[in-house]
């Protein structure tokens, strides 16, 4: 019995020695088998720890967003930003960069290198377009032109100015009759813009265009509404939303502070409380000091969450008004003076194409093509 027991102990000793001599492989195998939950970040291959490669900037952006509707936007071409930008697929593009380069003019962002090279207006992507991604990723390509070609294009940007809207073909009565656009005419006008190849610049694009830093296509138009009247919300917004046309509502923030009714409607300032007459019967904008104007516009900007552009109440402005606008941090201001925005236009005196009652789509075509 003792001899048999001795042999068993020697066999066990040999096995244990072999295990020790085999080292990490056997021990690692045993540890892996006995562990309840292996480390997911350290997969093992033959006993060696394999480290995962670091996430790419795009992967990290999407991981941090943790949103199935997030879209990682990357840029290619000369002057393109190196870092990806986060966008959201249920929204329009926001804050697309406008690169600058000595001796060249930026021509916009495009979905293919071919479109970027030819500056294909119909393919150009900007803040008027809804974000559409594949696998949460999209790439845009930079287009460029020369200052000489930019000037030769002779682009004239029309800023359309609407006010109130009516369902009555015969129009409204009263002294503000001219302000009311028949909704049938508005629908036809917007349909024309949506289907005949117009480009809808954002305000930052308009600013860069005025500076000569950005090329805009020949048929560029900005759609605006003054006052944010209830008829704008009830009648006009459903049209621009259905046709997916970027528009701007100039809102008097002391009167209403409604959230944007559509991703295609931008809220901008029509001042906070200067849309009323001063002591001389003219608007407060030309009665108040620059400091008072700046304080009012700061209140309006804080409500809207953006500065950028203001529409002068009644179209009244002077040098003091311009000073107050600039002092409040606004870059542009829109008047009611007729005309078109071109390279070099005064940013604090932007002209408009006014739309009055009775104007048909043919009248619009005669003004903007």
C-alpha cells in the first residue's frame, strides 16, 4: 500500500512540475477557465494581451454623441478642416465652415469631387439642406474659384420681404392691405423657388459673399418674413416646411418668443421693443441712443440665442442706429430699401425685394428670374 501511494505522489508531483514549467500558457488557460467574466477590453491570443487600437476621430465623435441620429461630417479638399463635425440627421446642416485662402474664393461644399471642381449649384450643400447620412457618416468636398471669376459671375442676391398672409384672394381691407400676401400666390412663388434651381444662402454665407470671400450661384435668394405675425405661423410656415425652403422670421421678442416652428425657419431679431414710434413719430431705432439700441438688441439676441442679422423696424435707420447694431454684436441689418445684395454691399443696410398683395409668381419671376 505504501509503495502504491508513493507512486501516486510521484505522478502528481511530476504533473504539478510540468504545469509550473509550462508557465503562463497553462496558468493563463486555467485562469481564463476559472474566471467568471473575462475582460472585454483585453482579448487574449495564445496568452498575449492584445490592445484595441484607439478610436478614430470619427468613431470617437459618434461614441461621445451616443445618438443613433448623430452624423459625423468630414471634409476633403484644399482648406478643408481636419477634424470631423457633428451634425444630426433630423435637422439641417449647422455652422458649416467657410475656409479662406489668399488669392482664392471659396465656392462651397459638395457631395463629390466632380461637383466641387465644377461648382455645380444644384449639388451644393449648405445650411438650407437636411442632413442625410449613410452609416452615420458623410463627406463633403471643397470647391474654389478665383476672385476674378467671382466678380465676373456678377451675382445679385435677392432678399424677399413678406409680412402677413391671407386666405382671401381679394385680400384684406384697411391701410395694411398691401402687407398681406394671398397664400395661393405665396405657395406658387415658393413652388417656383423650390423647383427651378434656386440656391438659398445662409446669413453667414451672405456676409462672406459681401466680403468677396465666398462665391454664390447666380440664382440666390433669401426668404424672410417681418413681425412673425400669426398668419405667418398658420399659413406660410406649412408651405416652406413642405417644400423644405430655408426662411427667416424676423421676430419682435417683446411681442412673442415662439420656438422655431420648423427646422427650415430661422428666428432672427426685429428688435426687442423698438417696433414702435418715438417722440417724432418715427421708429425708436432713429430716436434712441446707440447705447439704448444696443441694450434692446442684446435683450432680443439673448431671447433668440443668436445675433447675426436684424431687420430695422419700419426700415428706419441712421448712423446712430448702425452704431447701436454693431455695438450689440450684430454683423448685418436689413432695410426696406429696394435692391439686391452684391459684393461690397453695406452690411448694415441690406436692401430687399418687397412682396406686396397682388404680386403673382410671374411678378416674382420678373424680379428674381
